[in-house]
C-alpha cells in the first residue's frame, strides 16, 4: 500500500510503505465491457445491481459476503473434508476454533448467517416481545419479525448522522434501552441484539465500555444479550485503535473479551471468517442449546453439519484463525482507508468515520434534487455501473423496506450507496479505478434523474426489485 496508508497507520516521517501480508498465487480473469454493453445489461437488470450478471461486472463491490479469496491453507483444508453425515471431524475442528476465538461453549453450524438468525429468533422470541438492537440489519430484523418480535432501534443518535465523527457510532444508547425496559417491562424484552460492527450505519463499531455497560444493564433486569458477531474482527480492530487501554492488546484478545460480555452469538462466516459459505450460532446456556440443536435438524441439517459440507467447516475453522491475525485485519481495513483517502482528496460526500468493510457514499448529498421516492442511492449505484462497470449496492429507502403495520416505506435518514471491499481480492490499482469512477459520477451529479420502482417483491425487496429511469 502507498505512503498515504502508512501515514494513517502511524509513522509520519520518510516513506516506508507497508503492503499486504500475502502474495497472489492464482488469478481470475475479468471481462472488460463497453458503455453500450453496460447500458443494455443495466436495463435488462431493471436498474438493480443485484440483478446484473457477474460476467457483466468489472470490479464487484456489491458485497464482502462470501466474496473473500481463500488462502492456500483453506483450499488445502477443503481436501480434508470428512463428509460423514454425523460427527464429521471438521465439525470438531470448527467447534474448537469457535471456543478458542469467540469463547462460547456450544456450537450449532448453519449454512449461513440468516440460518442462524432464524433459529435464534424462533427459539428466543415469544410473539409480541420487543427486540432492541443497535440499528436494524435486513435479515436480522426480518427473522425477528417473522418470529413475532418487534424490533426497536436503540442505537446512539450519532449513528444517523453521516457527518458525525464520534469513534463508536455503533454503541447502544443505554438511556433509550432503559426507557424501553421501563415502558414495556423486562419480561417483554426477548433479548438485546447487538451488532458488531453496524453495517447499516456505515460499518460503525461498538466500544468495549458500551458492551460492558450493556451487560450490567441486562444483568440488572435479567435480560439476555446476544451478538451478531459477523464483523466482530473489524470491530476489535477499531477498539484496538481508538479505545484507551486496548492499543497493546491483540485482535484475538479483544474479540474474546468482547464476547465474554454476551450470552451467545450468531455469525455469517461469509464476512470476517474468509469463506464463501457458512455461518454459526453459539451459546453458553445448555437448555437454549438443546432447543437450537433440535431446531437445526428441522431447518438446516444435523447439528454436526448444519447445511454445510465437511470441507466447508474445515475452511471456516482455518478462516477463523487467519481472520484473527492483526496483520490481516490491518491490511483489510488499510485498503478500505486507502480508497477513502482518495475520495476525500476530491471531497466526495460519504459516511464518516469510514468503517471497516466499505465506503458508504452519501447519495442525498450527491443528488439533493432527488427525493427519497426517486431512490437516490439506487440511482447512484446505477450511474456508477454505467460509468465503469463497478457494482455497488443501495442502502437507503429500498433496503429499508416497508413498515409491516402501515404498509408505507420506511424512510431512513441515511440514503447510502455502499462500495464494499472483498477481502484479499482486489489490488490498489483497482481501488484507484474505483475512486476515479466515483469522481466522474460526482462531477456529472446534476444530470441524474432518479428511478421509479416498477416491481416490488414482498420480502427483502432490495434483492429483486426492478426500476425504470424517470423521464
Ligand atoms: C451478512 C449479514 C447477515 C446475514 O448473513 P448471511 O450469511 O448473508 O445469511 C447477518 N448480519 C450481518 C451483520 C450481516 O452482515
């Protein structure tokens, strides 16, 4: 990485660059497209980047989910898959990794994160109970609602302001949570659902002090605390960087301490854990575990494979170990920062501070002339693709969906377009191309016209909705 990065990484004098702790062993050729190809592909996809064919994409920043490059060790691990239906040795390797790095006693593997969210929601929510969380995540909230729960956002107010520079914008506002408990009674709270880091707020971390205080509050009221540990590794890096007393602690130590304040966690291993598929749920309570282990055989598979092949569990076990290495996290977040600094030089509006996995462009600031009903963030994603073949995704009114009670749109304060960086996949030159394309689209911002939605699926509409350009 360039001198720019190493400055943000600590040393100011002289140029001593610092690069990724890996080298490239195998490459995947990409197809380069022309403007006319992209125009046709985008129209065929209903102006929704989720509906583009990957062959029509040059640099794919749709998501960092399942898009990581596995290491040679992980690929070698795939060959050690024990594909027994029951008691696969890879399950025990995975269990060991979860116990060592996350500290929970009992593991239930699932095919991916939402499989785990389904199980915990069914097991731990009674119909009509409230589920407070630090901002919603799409699949998390939906599973909570399908189980009869009522999601309540208790994140700090700063999280809703893309310009606020607070270091821990993922924190729970304890006063909001206390108020909810006072109003509804502790018995009507299913559990607290704490995400690390908060994707929808721009990848913002939760501080150790906040999770500690949250634990105390939950203990006072006899409420359980579960983590969405999908991006815990990145959260740990921000604690190491920003929270007093943690500069000398390793990522693995910080992650383990963080988990120690919770009763369990679910995770999509497709993010931090460097695999293309997989997830898990882990808890400390035997009775709850029994219930989860019983449910998993209905929805995912036997409790020692949970919808995964043995080889997938082996790759996950190795990926967990690699993901907890300080040098790995530094290089992953360093690449996101490199891109952010280029955009900063050109005064591109985006969420600050920049999170660990993505840049979130502020589509409201790009297109102040478009109302939220004209889908500014969806428009920005479409314009970026047209300009250069870069695929991003909408995180605004389309992703927020509809209020199940009124049927109207949720209108989130944040109207964002996310450039998500896959782990260990793209080079610094790719980041340069991305930055220059964002700049070109920003310079052409006054000519953007917005979109109208012409097809809307019932659930998680952002995945499959179709749009047409407004005249
Ligand atoms: C991706 C994600 C999920 C869902 O996981 P899948 O593996 O995509 O099903 C849940 N929570 C968070 C925070 C995520 O980023």
